[in-house]
C-alpha cells in the first residue's frame, strides 16, 4: 500500500495553509472531511491519501482517506513530476471511521516535514552533482577560438565555485540525514540548515549550468531545463529557504544557543 501526503491547500508547511476541515459525525464514530489539498505528489499511484486537516478546535491532525476517483493530475513547472489537486469535489462529504484519525497532531506533521526535507535534500544533491558533471563534460568538448572553453581561466573560476557549493550541499544533506535518522539532539537544527541551503543552492547551480552551456542550454532538447524546473519546484516544496531559516532561528532561540564570534 502506498500513501500520498496531502499537506495543505498551497503546498506550504504552514499550519494556516491547511484547508481541509475534519468534523466528528454525530450519530456514528467517524469523521467527515471537506476542503482542498493541492500539489499532492504521486496521488495518481497512491492507494490511500494521508490528509492533513484541522479539527473543530483548530488543532492539526492527519487522516487516512481512500484515494478518490476524482482528482486533477497535472504537470506544472516540473515536467518530470506530476502532482494532483484534490479540490472540494473529491473531499466534500468524505467520511472515514474513527480509527483512520491518526495520533500525534502537529508534532507528527512536523516530523513528516523534516523527513520530506531530508529526502528532498538528498535528491537535490544527487541532481546537482549530475548537472555539474554534465556541465564539465560539455565545457571539455565545446571549442571556441581554437580552444576548449573549459581551459579558460574565467570558466575554471566559476567551476571552482560550483564545486564548493556542491560539496557544501552534500555536507548539509548528509549530516541532516544522520542527525535525523539517529535522533541526535541537534537533528531539528540540522534539518532546518539543509532545508535553508540545499535547494536554493541547487537552483543556483542549475542557473550557472544553463549559462555555461550557452545557446544549447536554452533549448527544449537539452536536459538543463528539466533540472532547472526540478530545482525551482524543490525550492518551495515543503518550505522554502526563508521558511527553514526562520525555523532555524526559532530553534536556536528556544535552546538558548547563539553564534560564536571568532577573533
């Protein structure tokens, strides 16, 4: 059984963005749902939906719902990935038994957001590495003024900067995965750090790769646009860089941590 996660109405992790409402049924033990969930990944292949909803008291909960037949599957910016919109039609009047209401509330949702951030960071690192390697390979073949353009010093400087960015992405994603998987004390900070840096840097690397590929990079036939589209979607999916940075600041303030000044 495969579940698709229905996080919110606009795909962001803010509790206020959750648009699905859950209310208890009066005569029977169960729940009725009504609302909208958008940017649901892999909904067309899922057996069930894990729907984040708000209860009558405003608290956040998660409910298992059989996948409805009516759903809008579309390809937006990222042409290599399909997402679905579950509008009021599919979720209006849906009823589920009380056992389908999962325990945990906002803490469980936060845990799922952290897990999604770690997995997406790993994906972005792998894609950035592949994009960088493809760019280097192209620069070794493209000849201008009788020389391969990869031999120009200005190009070497840009590639050196990209290497540093890819390595920093890998370190951030790797430690976030280790800290989250092992339940370390600084796991939340590590995940927020990865979320605030990795996807934004992936988008930056794709932008540089597009420029370094020159005219061919702007064509539909080259794969650069596929990586760039994925990077732009990853930047905002499950919280953008600004959201994760704000989360990191709050975590540091909560734990009483601070920045070290070196002299």
